[in-house]
């Protein structure tokens, strides 16, 4: 008896995914709950476990195909019988190649392509954009129009039916034939497509502005060096800088709630909690897991949660719940050597703090020029709801907390 492998529930608001990599091939023996393949969604990569032990007899959705919730991915036959049924099936095909070729004729596929309705998400976006899915070439199974096809069509400015076929037909120009042979074309992952779309949407929607300041990190570094060994021994996690910065941010957010709010239509939603997103770079792109209720946590608890989320991110194990609900984001470009940058908002949030490289610089303290470990800070904010005074005050409060870290420990 065959067991079907189907797309599992992928999380709130996620209706489809792309088949990333199959870990098994047809004929392989699999164990129950053994990872079979990876599905790439707009936000995370999900491993699909085997629903039963047996032999993988069929792969329905190949790498790169877009599939919806509950879609059939493949089948597993129980025990060694699957291998026995799969092997003889190949012999008639070899004995009668002419007959096997007949059902594969392109005519039925073309007919099916015209009758496939668009995916629900694609139909909704098309209706909202006032375009017809009939004018869009579908990339799904049997020519089905998918959400990504509609988004691409909208981006290309499709409106008149005559313009639709002309846009994709034109090849990308290259400077010379020699250059073409040295280029590699790789399809963007769903995560990278989502990152690109969300960042551009943030630029197009928010009235984004950035204010800068610098912080003397000597007090934090001295405190860290003094207690890092005993801290790690007691809490089982290293004492880094993110715990101090996250705590400083939560203090400032309580004083300036507009930076912790978001716009919803003509309303402003003020959050009475601080869910701080921490941007993490991975091989597949930037992800932002969320430290929930960071304002109620100690520095040790924050460091533990950031360590847990960071490991999950690097291993591709983040769940949808780990990445939802953030009210403010911290991005640390300093770990890569960035001296200064202007971070882009993580919509619909109204603020993001950019951390940078700690660098010894001459500064004037008490009328004397001294060398101090300095870091530039950048706060990008949505000027539609956060005024310049609030943004500057927020950054000053973060600076003050970090230059006097005892205030964080004493919750002052």
C-alpha cells in the first residue's frame, strides 16, 4: 500500500512553497520521520519528514516546482515491496519504447495548461492589480499561473494584452559574446525574492530617514571583560554585546512608544510590548528571528535566546513563529566590518537600529584628547509617525544606557 507525501501546513499566511532539494531519489529506502526534501517558503526553509517507512517509489514535484498546501509531492511503498513493484515497472517501458512515448505527446499537456485555473493567491493579486491572468504565462504545473508569475507581471507593468508577450521574449543584453560564456544564471530562491520585494516595498511606502550618533563602548567592554568568565560559567552562554544593546533598546522604546508602533491605514498601533528582531545573515539570505518580550528579560535571558535563534537560523531550522511579531529590529553590520550604514526598515515596523564596527578613535573627554573604542549608531525610522525629535532622543537614550551600563543592570 502506498503512502502519499504531501505539503504540510507551512504557517500563517503562507499558501505555497518551492521544492528546494530532494534528499532521496526514487528507489531509496526511507525511515519514518526521516527528512525527505526541503521546501522553500517566503520566510523559512521547511524540511518534510517521511510519513512512513518504506521505499520512495515516485517523485511528483521536482526541484524548483511551486506547490500549494496539501499538494502531492511523492509516494512511499511499504517495506521492500516498493522496490519490487518499482523495478518491474521499468521493464515494459524498455520493451516497448514506442508505446511509452505516445502518452508523452505535448498536445494533451497544452490542452491541460489552458484549463488550469490560477492559484488562489495569484487570482487575488491579479484582481487587486486589475489585470487578467489570461495575459500571463504560468510557470506552475500544466501552465498554472502562480503568485510569483502575477507579481513578476505587475513589476513589468503588464496592462495591455499586446505588451505581455513582448516583455519576456527580449533576452538580457550582454556587452559581448565572450562575456556571455562567463556568466552564470541562477534562479533566485523564494527567500531572496521575498527579501528583495519587502525591502523595495519599505522604500516605496515609508518616509524613511536615518539619524546617526556614536557611542563610547569602553564601559560596556570593561564590564564584559570583568565578568565574561563568571557569566558564562553561571548562565552557560557567552556575554556578548547584543544583550546590552537589546536591553538599551527596550528602555528607549518604553520612553518613546512611537518608535515601537506601526501604521495601519489611518490608525497608529502602539505596542505595549517589545518583540525585538535580530537580523542574522545566513547562506540563503538575511533572516530576522524575534526575541519576544525582550523588555521583560534579563541580559542573560536575552543572550540565551539570541544564541538559540542564531543557531536555528544558521542551521535552517527557524520556524514561522520564530520570525513573526517583531516590533523593532537591530542589525549588526559591525560583525562584517561595516563602519557606517543606513539600515532599511523591516516593514511594518517604524524603527531599526544599525550597529557597526568598534574602532579606536581619538575623542575629546574633559578637554583632553584620548583614544576610545567608538561605534557609530544609525537609527532609520518612518518619518510619517516618528518625528525627528523622537528619533534623536531615542538614539541618545540608547547611547546613554550603553555608556553607563550599570543603568541597564539596575533597570534605571
